C-alpha cells in the first residue's frame, strides 16, 4: 500500500515537473523570439503560439483604447473578423481587464448576454499585462479537442501573454523613438534637397521603392526598418558637394565628376561617428557598386555588396532615370524598367531586379517583356 502511494506521489511530481519544464522552455523560447520583432509581428506570433500551445480553433489579440473604452483587433486566427471591435464596458470584458486575471467559460452563451463575443463556445480571456497597465486582452476559444480549458492551459497562456505584453511595450517605445528619428531625418533631407534644383522628392521616392522591394523579397521587419533609414540617408554625402556642381547644366569636368562619384564615401564618413547608424554605413558606402564588379567606387562584386546597397542601387537608378536632370530629360517608366531589366546581372543584382519587376508589374500592368 505504501509503495503504491509513493509511486502515485512520484507520478504526480513528475507530471508537475513536466509542466514546469514546459513553462520554462516556453519562456526562454518566447523572450528570445519576441525581442527582435515589431508590434505587428509580436501580435501575429502571439496568436500562432497560443493556438499551437493551447490547441484552440480561434485566437485573437485585442488592444485597449482607453479613450473610447473599446478593444480593437490587432491579430487573429479562426472564427474572428479582422476588424472586430469589442465594447470594453461589457461586464465580462471589464472584469478581465480590471482584475488582470485570466477567466475561462465552458459555455459563453450561458453567461454572456450582450453578444460581444457571439459565435464562440468555450472561451478563455487573458489580459495582456504590461509593466504599469493593461495593454489589451487575448481571447482563445474552442479547443480542437472539444475539451474545456484546464488550469494548465491558463498557466501556459499567462506565460505567453506576459512575455508578449512586455515585448509589445518595448516595441512601442522603440517605434516611438524611431518615428522621432525618422521625422528628424526626413526634415533634414528635405532641407538638403531644396538646395538643388533636381533632387526634390528623390529620397522619398527611392525610400518608397526600396520598401516595396524589401516586402517583395520577404525581408523581416528589422531589416526593412534599417533599409528605410539607409534609403533616407543614402545621398547625405551630397551635402559636401558644391551647389554649383550639383546644379550645373553643362558637361561636368573630370574633378567635378569625382566629387559627385565620391558621395557614398563622404556620406558614410559623415554618419560614421554616430553609433545608431553603424549598421547602415555599409549600405550607404556601397550603394553605387555594380553587381558584376565593374565601375563601382570600391570594385565590390556580387554578394560582397551588402543587400541594402543592392536594393538601393535599383531603386536609385529607377528614380534617377525617371526624373529630369540638368543635363538630360527624364525617360518614361516602361522604358526605364526595360533598361533596368537589361542591366540585371551587370549593374544590378538579378534577384533585386526581379523583385522590383514583380512589384512594378503589379502596380502598372503596362509593360510586358
Ligand atoms: Fe547616390
Ligand atoms: Fe540617390
């Protein structure tokens, strides 16, 4: 009898250890993963993780709008509309937010009469608790196994949401600072562009093109963000070129060409003292290198040229060719695209040209090779 009890105790302890181990490994996995993502990606990951860990058919992440007292959907899966908004004053919702604790319902229809979560059966609500306040709410509904929610489901979901909420708060802070930085850079670049007759809007357009290429090539949020800053600053080296050279209508002298040609190097030098720009310096320095290693300022070739520079090269060339210059008129967009396709594998990275072509074609549908 005694040995039977010991065995039972041992089994219970092993089971409990298994649960704790599951929690700890989840914690490690998530804290590492979330730290590199932006808010949107964290929310999408949170939904995926909750669906996989707890095994539910429906999951959604809602953010709380304090002013309107409503919750709006940021990410979802299953039986949930992407633009669903929930009234934060409904009792079961306001309770979950106020007490900051998860709450489970076996059959929501029996307790919820205000239809804010209509269409769902068994439901688990878990607040997203930041450091000082509740950011929002996670809703899980209907386990694939058709079972009710157990205490272990609730525990695991708390681990996941706690990690996600902290990561979301950090990402918000990061995005706020980044917005401030981007705003400052944009006004700085605008001021620079107004001193020449023909660069107005060049930087903004190049940035727009690089962002589309990045999306087409599947770059992650962080890479895309760095590329955006790199694009906004790519011609910053032109600040050192005398205005009369930049605005010259006639043919440029050899030494004037050299001044212009050196702007990637000068740009990288200007920013090299600032730690925040460390990871975009190479992108700027090499943005006029040619894929086949010819004619670049440094003679870099192929993959030795940073991806940021290779993307910039295509975007930059497209905008330069489709804009008027003091010494030549602009070309039309289809003609320019054709020329860029011809230079694929020579001046430009073929995979970047391909991505740009895909995006361009979807936008314009006008040019077919
Ligand atoms: Fe440039
Ligand atoms: Fe440029």
